[in-house]
């Protein structure tokens, strides 16, 4: 872990505040339109549910040019919140808005959280809650749901349970949930959820770890936190937060960089923690806190034709890399599927499907034109396990291999959209669970091949010999 990133100005703020019992951290960049609501909800949650604790709210911003920090400063002050809630807290709510420092020249969500972690440790907080700055569905109760299990139940890490639209959260649904579940045996449904609670003990554990890298300073931070909590033996639970309404992304248009950072991190951690997951068979439920909420999350439009075209394009430009990182049988089937995807997408475009649809109906209409396409669960699980093996076999090629996986991921997501175009979100969730079970059933595929994958790396390390102490 890098040395402290806290500037003198931030350290002065810590000295001014002294100590705190509970902190809410809000990382942000260009969120002026939404962060005011998040700050109001967080302040209200601190006052309403934890009136006897010493609270602090910290906004760690990346230097937004849209006035995000100004919105935080101008949002109704804490005494206004006290008046509308008719609660008189014991301690004054402190607010801090700052521009976070980069970590070794790298900025991003992880760098913002690094600042929040260091502040939480310096203030000796018992519970830290972090929420996204683009939330439209946050309510004051979220603060209690994320901090309550820590302060009242002895848990160290609280992950969110959301009601999400069936096409939202594709990186979670296709990679981080099934792979985390199969490797480490915890059924954590949202391992990169963005809104979470952390105990003071776990914050200090994070700061003591020495495996922080560039991706961890960006979008790799969430899966790093979840994995580090599990492998560190900390108590984990989930909190039922209801519907998450935020700024969703079309996977084919927006999620490529995030995919590479998240998947790159989960692969590095899998290699590093092999001794933890190799003996694990099956999985177990993770306790859930709070009442189950019946929510109807807003729909998300996805372009499945674009996803299939990207899959086909990858088979043309990245075939050599695919051949290095995939098992020959997996490669052959994926190449065949990519050809089918390209042919179906081309036929849909010739038929004018894209031009014939308008907002609100485009996903279903495009998916109808691609109904013959199917990317099997077991094939996707083997592809991901092949990538884990490749990360062990040739760690120097990890970033290249993850980038080459992106078109295959697009093909898998396109298949999911097509197959679930006419089903409810609840029914689509059952298919996510089916895929996760397939990852568990096929884990022996990974375990049996692991010794061979690591043998080359170990041989290379032995051949290089010990470092020359005089060099």
C-alpha cells in the first residue's frame, strides 16, 4: 500500500475535527446534478439513526469542473436537517469537501476511497459508510442499513443488495458475482456495488495491505475491498437497499474501461489468493440485513446488435490472443459463435431493425431479430476460468488478455439480453443464479488445471535465482 496521500490541508481538517464515531464518504466527479440529494439523504440518516454518535461527512472529489464541490457546500446545513426530522443530536455533524490527491500519479474512484480510508483511520471511526454520488434512490435509511450491522451486529463489511433492472449491472452479473461465489464460497450478490459499510478494523486492514496497484486506484477498488475482506477472515453481510436508481450505462457503449479494471483486479487477486480458494467447494448464503423491498427499478435500453457486432469484430482482430489465452475447445466454439453473431447482426441491419424502432422499444425489437443467438453458460464459465489460468501462466500478458476478453463479454451480454427480452427482472435473476451455479459446477475444470498453469511461472522464478544482494 502506498505511503499516506493526505495533504497538509486534509491533515489540518483531521486535527480540527479530532475524532468521529461514524463517517459517510462520497467520492465524486462531475456529479453536480445529483450529489445534493445524496448529501441531504446522508446527513438526514446520520442525524436520524445515530444522534448520539460523533458524525462526519466527507466528499472526496476529483476536481469536477461542473461545481460538484460547490453543490456540496451549498446543500442545506445540518441544522436544517435536524429541524425537519425533529431530532436534536448530541454532537454536531461535521462536513468536509475536498479534492482528493492521486495515488502515485493515478486518480479515480480508488484514489478517492484511499483518502476517505486514511481520514476514517485517523479519526478512529467505528463505522464508515460509502455511497455513490450519482444516486437518485438513496434515502436516509440507507445509512442505517449500511452502518447498523457494523455498530449493532459486529460485522466488518456490508455489501448492498439492490433491486436492479435485468439489464443493469452486467459486469456484476456475468463476472464478479459468479466468479467470486465460485472461488471464495460467499454468495455476495453485489461484490462491486459501490455503496457499502466498513468497520474501523477493516479500514485499518485495507491500509496495511501491500497489493495496491493502478487498477485499485480506479474501478478495481470495489472487488479489491470485497476480496480482501473475505480472504482476511472478516465478517461479511448484505443490506437490502431496495431499488438502485443511478446513471446506468449501456454495456456496449460505456463499460469497456471499467470492465478491464475490474476484471484485471479480480484476476490478480485470484492468482495471489489461490491457497484460499483452491480447497473451497460449493458456496453458502451471506446474511442479509433489513426488510425485503418490493421495487420496480427503471428500465435500461441496450443495443444487442452493437454487442454482437463487437463480438464478431473481436474474432477478427484478436484471434491470435484468444488462441493463447483460451483452451482449444473453448476457442473453437467461441469462434463459431462469433461468426453466427456477425451474420445475425448483419441480417438485422439489412432488415432495417435499428431504424425501425424508437425509444422505449429498441431493445426488445432488436433482440427479437437476433433470437437465434445463444451463448451457453458453461462456455462462458470455461472462458473465464481459462483467463484465470492464463493470468497464472503468463501474468505479464494479463492486461492484454483482459482487453481481448471484452468482445467475448459483449457476446455473452448480448446473449443474456436476447434471451431475457420478454421475461421479468425476477425471471432474469433466476438465470443469473443458474449461471452462478454453472461456475460452481465447473470449478474442478479450473482446479485440475491450476498446477500446470502455475508450474511455468514457478519454474521461471526458480531459473532467475535469488536477487543479488550486492546489486
